[in-house]
C-alpha cells in the first residue's frame, strides 16, 4: 500500500513541479492550457518511466543525523583524505555546503525542534521553543507553544512505522517529554498505535556508544525513522573557538564524526535489509564563529551556514542539491533570506518533510518548511531531459 501511495505521491509532486516550471517559462499562458500540457507530460512520465517511479518508492528507512556545530567549511578544509566518509556522501549523494539554519536562532534546541517539525522557531507558524537550557521535568514543546506541536515522530508512528531518537545531550529529554505516552497526541491515522511516538529513546554523551547502540538496534529490527544527534564538534568548537587549524580540537572532532558516519554507511551497505532502502540525511543545527566561544548571533554567516547532505537509496549521485531543485530552491550566496522572501534556501528544517516524503508519508501537520515536500534528492532531470515538451518558444 505504501508503495502505491508513494508512487502516486511522487508523480503528483512531479506534476506540480512541471506546472510551476511552465508558469515561470510561459507566464502569459492560461492555467487551463498549462494543466493540459502538464497532464500530457505526466501521462508520458507514467507510461514510459513507470519503472523509474517504482524504484523511487523503495526507501524504507531514513537516518536523519544532525551534527551539532558542524560548519560546512570544515569539511572542505579537511578534505577527502581526512574525511573519507563525508566525501563519500558528497560523491555518492545529493549535497550542499550552503544550507541554512533557522533565520532567528542558531542554537541547539530551537534548531533541532525546527528539524523535527519543519517549522521556523518564531512567529505564528513557528514552534516557538526558544530555550536552550536543560528543560524542567514537566516542560514540553506543546506547553511552550500553547498548542500541540506535531513532529516527524507523530506522522511516522501514526502510520504504524517505528521511530527512534539517539542524542548526545541530556536536554534532548525535551522530545521524550513532548512525545511520550502521556504527552503525545492520540493516533487518529489507521490503526491506533498509541500516544507514545518514540519507540527508542537514548541519551548518551559518548557518541561511539551511541552509534554502536543505534547500529545494534537497527540491524536487529530496522527502524523506519531515526533522529541521531552527534554532539562532539559543538563541544570542541566552544572550547577551541572553532579553530580550523589541522590537528586542533575542532577539526579532530569532525574526523571522529566522519568515522561514526563511516560505521553507519558501512553497516547499511553490508546488510541486505538496509542496503538500497536506507537514506541518510546529514545536516547541522548551526555552525560556529571563529575566535568566539559561541554560535551566536543568528545573523552571522559562520553560524547560519551549514551542510545538508542526502545519501543512499535512489538519491542522485554527486549532484548539488540546488541544481537538482532549481525550480523550488535558490542558493542564497552569502545571505540568510527571511522566510517570506521568494524562493527559499535549503534549510535544516527541510529534513522533517523530506524524511516523510522519502518514506511515502504526508507532510507534518503545522509545518511550513518544505510543506509541499518539493525538496528533491532523487535525480529527476534525467527523466525531464528525455521528454520533449509539446510546446516551445
Ligand atoms: Zn553549542
């Protein structure tokens, strides 16, 4: 059933992307004409490339990794020899080093909440969780917002799929407190899977143990959606003022993360249940400012510029995500565009609805970032290039 839904979902996404492109190219054409053209295109896509669509439906597992305090430029500074696994993601995946955090906050809990909800931090659409300290034992996202804040965990769990959080800082207890059997919403989708939205929850400041525990769980009984938080570059960055000099603490912590990512992708590739069916997303909550002990203010490029890498399954190989999404996202150069300013950059907040889309699930209720699920990581240009549109200049 998921496969059928996923296939239709992808095709309709493609249809809407075509409509959007056509409207840009032919602004004077009436929308009814554009619809006819779009439908003709989609019939060709369905007929000729049906098998390609079916392949797009095989993602069963998403591992969403947020590396705390990962500046995008540390990856290029260290290079492929020191970071073979980050570069494997780049060479085999769809990636950018010019993604963005939330506009108003570049600190841990607000930006991770954005990553799991697809909502900005502030404003009426925002999740409104601006604190970054250890939450009180009764704190929840819903209590702060004054309304239920749905997340990726809600959508995945309510569809009967499994979820996990493995995090390196104690304050991530916020998410367990927000989505446990007492605080999670009723499951109104299909079978009642209960209110506890997170099947596996682990906090461990030792990232090696955290990843080992995750891989044991993943190979014993694969988890459909995992949110993994790797803390070490943030800790090293605060202590060393984000010094990028080779062999200093911050770059060394990124090399350690590279080893852990290598373990994860090696496990995927050596396990026939996971290989080809698992997509890994790697991004960050924020960067960090050289010469300071912080990653604020939010309007500093060093703080808001982060990587966003997608790898595995049917992900396009060695492709820039902005090139792949030229109709729906715009490389912001050095800027941090406001949420209401035209085509958006790729943001860490895109990860929520991208994860859901890969699993064949609808966007998270209340989300506004990638709410159309139009951030693509599967190569579509090869299909589009083979179709000659029945209209031209
Ligand atoms: Zn920090």
